[in-house]
């Protein structure tokens, strides 16, 4: 296993206008109070963790009235200098798509527009030379063919079956070029068989870890940033030789998001993907 950390370039969006005023996943309860100041502090801590690890963090300006815009992973898919914009399933998030698209365009990425519902890196994860693409709740199966055409990586469809793990990045995390961690029961039997075939050495997470969004983690190949509540998963990852860094994103979890949701990977070119 390679344990070399690769420097990453991330895009994040400060949760200035964060709120839970609609429910589009089972985590969201619009009647429960949200502490926006705490959300901002927790987000700032996550950003500092990345900077301390030597990564670069770009910021997109938050837009009033778009409370979920903090979840930058849903803003696009960016691989080898190409950016595919997104199309949200839910109208509440629709206006985030052009905001992110404009950012990618200004940053000089080659732009591609989605033909079907596609929620970006929330459902599209590059694992070695495969693109794992989730479907079942958000991203449409039809978009998987477009992802393959745009990026030129073989796309492997992953059927998600548990509404709590509605985006692929809530059920599976890429640890390095060769390995992933995932919650088997969040996937259909066929997808579980595919995962076993592709990743025989994968870490199998427990429901307890997934229920605190432990799989919504960000790895640079060596350091894994994950919710601090996911203690079992962190111990397993340390046994495997990874360095774990726990962060508390309890306020953002009220919207169904964790560290990975707040983080979009900007992959410039083949040398630095
Ligand atoms: N409230 C947001 C939604 O339901 C959370 C998005 C989390 N993002 C992610 N990449 N899993 O769309």
C-alpha cells in the first residue's frame, strides 16, 4: 500500500447562509434549531486542517438563500482539468448549479454540462482508474454514461439502497489509489459483489460509524479527515497505517453532510489528479 500523501486542491464554501429549512434527506429536520455561528466555526476548523496538511483551499462565495451551498462536493466533478457541472434533483438546490459552474469557468476548467440529474462528487468518486458513480436517490443512472464520455474513465454504477446514505460519499470513501472503505448494506447485492471484486482489501465500516457520517471522509492517501464521532472506523484505519484526523461537524450533519460533502476535489491534470 502506498502511504504517500498527495497535495490536494480543494474548493469549499463558507456556511454563512447555512440553515435547515427544507427536508430533502432523512437527516434534515426543519423544526430542529441550527447554530450557524457554530457551523461556521466547525467549517473553519475543517479548512484549517486541510491547510495544516499542506493542501490548497479555494473558496466560492456563498449565496444568500442557498443554505446547502456549503456542500461543495455537490457543485461538480473535476478531473484532469475538466469540470462537469451539476443538475440537482431537488428544486431547492437548483440555483447552486450555475453558481458553481461560473466558478469553474472563471477558474479556467474545460466545462461540460449535465444532461441528467447529477449531484457531482457527492455521487461520483474517482478510485484509482475507475469512476464509482452512485444512483438510487439523487444522480440519475443515465448520467453515468455521460460521465464516462466526458472523463474517459470506466464508470462503475453503484446502487444505493438506504435513504440515510443517499449520496455515494455517505456510504463509501476512497482511501487511496487501491483501497476504499464502505458500508456494505448501503449497497444492493450486485453492487456489493462488484465492490468485493474491485476492492478485495477494502475496509468494511459498521453501521455505527456510517450513522455519524464516518464514511464522509477525505483522504490524501495517507491522512484521513473524518468525523470525530466515527471512533471505530478511525481505529480500523489507523491499524491499516493511515493517520486519522477527527473533526466535529455536528451542525452540518443536521443537513446530512460531513467533511467530504464540504469539500470538492479540483483535479488539475493527469499528473495531479
Ligand atoms: N442537505 C444536502 C442534500 O441533501 C446535503 C448534501 C450532502 N452532500 C454530500 N456530498 N453528501 O442535498
